């Protein structure tokens, strides 16, 4: 994965996180990380075994046993880009039959050069 900083504000569409034909049975968190007019996205690995290979997406992951969504989001951002998000704000919750997606927003309060892509 690579972190990508857009030079112009992208048009975000929630269609890729709402109703795709992907079988899941879990809970995940996703982070809308922004700085001024830019959003921080990840370029997913080009592996056919993962959902949405070689596509840009939001950082986040699966909630582990004993975690609440905010704890998971904070853990994932440290694991993925070594960013300690101070106070994520709940943005939306999408509850579907096979998956619950918790979306949070958070400003990026460090320089992008300070992030360390780890996964």
C-alpha cells in the first residue's frame, strides 16, 4: 500500500463502502483523514485475495474481539501509518446484513512526511 495525498480535493463517493457484492460477516472501521483540502487515501495492494485490490481507499480495518470501533480505528492507524489520531469523530455507521462499517473523520495534525507507511 502507498499513502496518497491528492493535490486537489477529490470527490468522495460512498458507493464503494455501501452496497458492493462482497461477502463479509464482520465489523470494520474506516477513517476519513484530512488536512486542509486534501484527503489521505491508501492504494490497496494488487492482490486478488483482498477486497478492492489496486484501488484507493480509506485507512481502517476489522474490529477485533474486545475492541470498540474507536479503539480499533486508533490501533489500525498506528499499525498502518504510525499516526496517533487524537479525537476521531464518528461520521456515519452503515449497518448491512453481513457487515457493519463505522466511518470516522479526523484531521491530520502532523506533516504528511511524518507518517510511516508500515503495511
